[in-house]
């Protein structure tokens, strides 16, 4: 009996301050449109159609996680992580604070930044992700902009997102509390 009890205790998850400090959320996003914009003089738009990397109907996820010791991490890609489009940690040391004017938290790395608020998220690096909450029903919409390596075209992907694990308010409240606002 004691051995069975010891095995049961050994199987229970251990908690550490870092594990209890993590807040992680997810949005499931459907690609509703995908266009390629030429960087040439004509600035033509072309439907990328069903053969596109981010074709309409494709599912992408936006994951965001925060813990006070490691900061904020933003992820955009396929749910199974087969195609990672954005995955960038913003360490706690890159936290700039919460703007009193825009009421969004801001993180800045050397070549990228993220603005994170209760009603919007904007990542700017080599690519860009912009999402905002619609007024009705908690739906989110926005776009992902991916510049080609050659720089000759940019793909603009329109997204419609639904919160799956909705903890944006929790993350934002923690960030505001961290700076005493």
C-alpha cells in the first residue's frame, strides 16, 4: 500500500513558481483571402488561388504566452507547428511599459516590436501580424503580411479569428499591474 501511495504521489504534477506564473492563450484563425502584391512599378494584385501557401480556408493559430520572468512570446503558424510563420520571444527586459495614450503594452527587440492590448495585437518584424477585436461577439480580424526573401512581392493574408483560450485580459491586467498603472 505504501509503494502504491508513493507511486501515486510521484505521478502528481509538481508546481514551481515559473509554472504557476505562465498565462497562455490561443486564437484559431481562418484565412479568408490571400493576395500577392508586386513591389514593381505597377503594384498589381493577383489572387494566389488554391495553390497558395496560405490559401483561403487554411487554418492558422496565434499563440501568446506571458510569464513575468521570461516576458511575452508571440507565435503564428499551423496548429501542428509544421509551418511556423512567426515565433518570437520578447524578454521581460524588452518591456517598454503600457502607453497612457493608446492603453497597449509595448515590447521592443532590436529588429522587432509588439503592441499588445485588450482589443488588439500588432507584431512588426520581418513580417507583420495585426489583429483587432471586432465589436460584436468577441471575433477578431486582421492580416498577416509576409515579404518574400527576394523582396519582389509581398503576400497579404486576411484572417478571421476566434479566441480558443481567451486570456488577453489576464495578460494585459498583469502587465498594467507590473508597472503600477
